[in-house]
C-alpha cells in the first residue's frame, strides 16, 4: 500500500537508494524532507513491512515536481513504478496542481516510456545535467487535461466470453471472463456450434457485469472494441454483433481487433514494449514468430506448416488418454519426467515450425509400447514431447533474432502459461528486454483486446457497422 513515508522506513529506503544510484541521496536528506520540508512529500509503497518503491513530490505553486520514483531492484518490471506514478499524479491533482514536471536521464528508456505512456511530453534537453555527464529530458504533463479515453472491449473468438474496460493510461476498470472449457472438455475439444450458442447465452450478462464493476455508464466510454478475427466464425459473430449494437446505440466508434495483437499487447500492462519487438505467439490455433517494427507494422517471419503448438499439446494429451485442454496436463506431467523416450526433432526450413510429425511420433511410440506389452511412463513421454517441441520454439526464436535484431522479446498466447517454456525463455533471452505475461493474462480475455484496441484508437483505425468477421485473418493485414 502506498502511504506517506515514515521514519521507520528510512533504513530500507537508504539501502534501496544506494543500490539504485551512483550518487544516492543520503539519510540526512530524507530525514530533512520528512521533518521540515514544506514543499516536499515522500511516499512509500509497503508490502508486509517491506519497502518496494518510493517517490517524492515537490510543490511549487501550481506546478509540481516529481523528483524521483525508485523501485527496489527485485521488484522492477512488475508494474510498481506505474502504480507509484499514478498515485503521485492523483495526489498532485487533488492538491490542485496544474502541471507535473520531471527530469529523466535520456538513456533511461524504460522510465521515459513509462512517462510517455502516462501522458508526459518532452519539452527540452538539459545538457550535462547529471554528475556523470548524462543529459536529462525535461518532461511535463498537464494535470487538468481531458480525461484519458476509455474503451469497452469484447472477446468471443473461441471458448471464452469476456468483456473489459480500460483507459489510455492503462487503468483497468473491469475485466470479466467466463470460460466454457468444462463443457467442451466433455467432447475432448472445442465444439464450434456449442461455443457460439454459449456465447449467445453469456454475452449480455458479461457486458452488464463489466459495466457495473467499472462503475461507469456505456455513454462514458469513447470506443467499443471487439475481436474481428481470427477465430471460430460463429463465436466471432456473437461478439461482433454485441459490439456493433453498442456502437450503434451509443453512437461510438467501433474497433475490430486482431486476436493475436491482443495476446501481444496485453504485455504492456507489465511493461512498455521496446521496438522492434519479436513476439513468439503460441496458442491453440497459432504458432507464429512476429517481427513488430512499430505498433502498426507486423511481419510473420515464421509460422507452423501444420498443427499449432497448443493443438499438438491437446492431441498428445488425448493419445495419452488424458483430459482437455492438454497443455496444462502435459506441463504438469513433464515436471516429474526424465529423459527416457526419444522423439525426432521436427526439421523445417528457416523460422517455420511443424508439429504434426512429432504428434504422430508420440502416437507411434504409444502403439509400439502397447504392442510390446510395455506400460507407458506418462511423465517421461510428456517430458520427451515437451522438451522436443519447446526447444524448437526457442531455437527458432533465437535464430530469427539474429536476422531480425530486436530490443523486446515477448511471449504471447495460451501456451505462454507453460512453466517450462517460461523457464527456457528466461534462460535464452535474458540479454533482451524479455516480457512473459502473467498466467492470468495468457488465456483468452477481453483485457488483451482492450490493450490492443488502444493502439487502433491512437491511429484512428475504426471499422464500419457492416464489417465482416474474419475467421482466418492474418496479423499482417
Ligand atoms: O490462446 P488460447 O487460450 O486460445 C487460443 O486462442 O487458441 O490457447 C489455448 C491453448 C490450448 O491448446 C491449451 O492446451 C494451451 O493453450 N495451454 C498450454 C498451457 N496452458 C494452456 N499449453 C502448454 N502448457 C500450458 N501450461
Ligand atoms: Zn487466444
């Protein structure tokens, strides 16, 4: 929780300060600020007695200086900086300040992006501002500007019905998801007709819940977004019709979002993306390496020639007579598995993938063992399948990065929840700005559609009420 900093926080604050800066503020400075300062106010974010982050505001008439925001090393890139910035902005607004000003090292890309995404603009560069000779940007944000625009987004491309509301500063007002997975599990996979019928049953109540939770009126949102493709056609239509009805009735612009862009841009809730970005998109329907030069330029540099990786997980689980969806089951089984079975590594040119041969190899292996009267060790088989499949994914990503150097590497889609894949990504791409979505953001939801929709809104990319759903739309379109 963020509170005014207290004397007893100072031991920890001074340590974090020393760990974070070549020229840290000393204890006396903080003590003075706490005791006597009439213009400075220190705040600390504290969880279970531990100082996670702190920041300071200086008030000067109608102006307010944000003198620093610091996050403890172990907690960086987890949204604490943004949380502190929002809190301090809120306080400055409440105090009636009209402007917020800060200086930031021109080389501190992460901080600059954070400030830009939160409405700060650079007004000038101060040469040799810091002790080490670095230049600083002066950045400023008007605090009595128009409110950030809000988007209501709907997702219904497969077997989740979802609605979320977010604003341009990435404040999440609500995110409601209902999954049909239990129903489809009985059939061993998603049944399209059942999925669309269930979307029809759920969608109105999900939207109502999202609006109620957000404590706003639909009139207050600035655009309505929905997944226009790819996905199951009947399912897409349900979300599309709901979004179009709202857009028509409330006279709002309509945004048709590509589902995979949603999986990619939800990572911005963790940290701003540094372009160019390489996205490894791994889901039940897709396996793609996407090179993203900026938020309007997507290029598929590798794709699967047959099954998607999630589909392969689901099918292998079925061969092993395990449930649906197979991904989480295999993930868990493999954790107890040992190298025992050998499966052939799929060989495909360049950065493309193929998983159907691997899936068949699993089937043949199971049949052979059965014919030989041997019991299959499911842990070992899950291990063999997973190691083979995932190593292909990370190896190809690594190769692609040599031809397409990128600053950020992001993982996206349902299979991003896989514990081993996350481990491998961390091992291999530690030298990049790597973003792994938290588990709750991996499976389909509407928050991801809302995050992507903010980019469409920024570029004023709207669709008409007669826009068709596009079940096999490419991310390049
Ligand atoms: O992105 P998603 O929710 O739906 C599509 O857009 O396809 O991805 C669903 C896929 C399923 O194939 C599921 O088995 C897989 O993601 N999945 C996993 C894990 N959790 C979900 N695959 C591997 N390991 C997991 N832990
Ligand atoms: Zn998805």
